[in-house]
C-alpha cells in the first residue's frame, strides 16, 4: 500500500495552536521534533542564555551525515496577536474557513516550516538512499532580540561538524503572487541618535540661551537633500528615514537645553557600518563648523547588507519555483532584516516562502492551496538539489 503523503495543512494547524509569542515556545519546537525524530533525524535541543535576555530554546535536526548538506532555517516564534476581539477567528485556533487558514504565524513563518517538513519527510521516505543530508535550524528568537537563537545555533553547528553547504530560509518572500519573489540578500540597517546640547532660556530673551533646535534642524535639512548612493544591480539606492526629533520641552516659552534626533539608514552593499558612520560624521562636522554646538552621536548596528550572487543554487531554486507556480521569480533584496543575515557567514543562503501580505497583521492567514503549492516547491528544490 502506498504511503500517505504528509499533510502540511494539519501540520500547520498543530503549530499555530502553540501560542509561541516570543520568547515563549509553548510546545512549538517539540511539535516539529516529533515530526522529524521518527523519520531518523538526529535532534538536538539547544538552550542558549545571556545575562540580559531570556533563555531561548532552539532545535537543530539533521538526517544523513554525508554528501551535500541542505539546511532549512526558520522560526516558530511569532509576534503578539494584539486585540483578539478584532480577529475574525481566534488567533491561535488555526480555523479554516472558505479554503483559508487564519492564525498568528500561518505565514510568518510556521507555514513554511510545515511545508518544508512535509516535503522533506516524503522525500526521505521515498528516497532513503539519497546520499546527502537535510537539516532544520529552527529558533524561537527571530522576532525578539535574535541573540540566543540562529546566530548561536550556527556557531554550534560549525563547532560540531554540521555546517551546511546551502541554506533556504522560509521567510514569506512573495508579494502579489506565489512564486514572484526570491530574496537573495537584504539591505543593511544602521540607526543613529544625534544629540545637541544647548542652554535653556526664556523665549522672550533668546540671546541669553543657546537653542539646539536650529542646529539639529540644519542637519535634517542637509541629510534630507543628500544622496547616499545610486544602488547597484541588486539593490535600490540606500534610504534614510527620520524617526524622531525630540526636545522634551512641554513649555511654549522656553528654549530647550537639548535636542535629540533619531534616524535609520537602510543601505546596499555599496556601504558598510564604517563608511556610513563616516558619511554621517562629515555632515555633522559641516553643520558644527557653521553653527557650533556640543554634539554627541551613538549608533545601533542592525545588520550589514549582504548578497548571494546568482549562480547554480539561485538558478536551481528559481527553476523549482517556476516549474510549480508558472511564475519566473524575480531576485530581490527588499524588506527588513531576517536571520539570513547570520546564515550568510556560513554558506550561500536564499529566502523563499508564501505571500507576505498579512504578516504581523490582524487576521494573518494563508490559503490552503497556497500552503500546498509551497510544499510542492520545496519538494522540487530538494529533488533538484540532490539530483544535481
């Protein structure tokens, strides 16, 4: 009797019903482990801790020990559900209505985990001597600080002989139609906090004070007019977004003693942390030379930009997507950051998953047909990877 294929729909329902809001696991990792261990996966639960962050439970599972090693990376943690009363279905019920499953994490990104697990388990069962290795790197820390999750699991994998040859991250990558986008890189993120100290005074006697607002406003004017770069073949031009301008002054007749500006730069591989810090410092120096003031600058380094250059692995995934969806995916580096930024230090990495239209929203949802199609794409990727 032919074995029944694994059902990604029921598997996803089981995952969604684990309310694994960061950093709480709520049984999600054990659910994945219980799928994989009976199929011969070596499973390791890796708990990492840091003095200033919560302990995080992670799962590494590997089938096979030799040949090419393909790793699937993902996260079981989800963002908070918000006001449950405005959901049309309970956020952790995984209710299916009119062919659509509702629930927090259905798209970001428990759907991809269920789809890849179903595809891998069926492939291994039908090809027991495929001659390679398939692994899962599943964290419960992607939506949180991302300190005790993927970055530490990867180091553990390297130290213990489990470094993969290639990695596929299941982040929801598509926009309008399933198959339209594969992420081959991500923009970098660097945030700045710029402060100017002045001297408080009565607004009727401005000459007795030192107003920091015009100085900081001049910097805003300069940065707004400046071009960071023109982008390149795989990245749009870098962008700068102001996120806060604060003087902490509730009074309308007082010159404040301090003004603070915050902004974020999303940048291409034309830059790195050092070059952007120098670029901003040059603009600050120009304003300071013109207007004076006591300036201070601090930074929050989010992630460096990276790219997986098009080549055999990229083409393999593109063909798998196109063969199942009929859509030739574009190669993109758009969006925010993901755990792929850590993987890229160990092996080539791509991101492919379902449409991202409802991620982090009320009534996050995925069509059952789309989940099944993602499973077929992942199966094609696995087949092509070990056949090549």
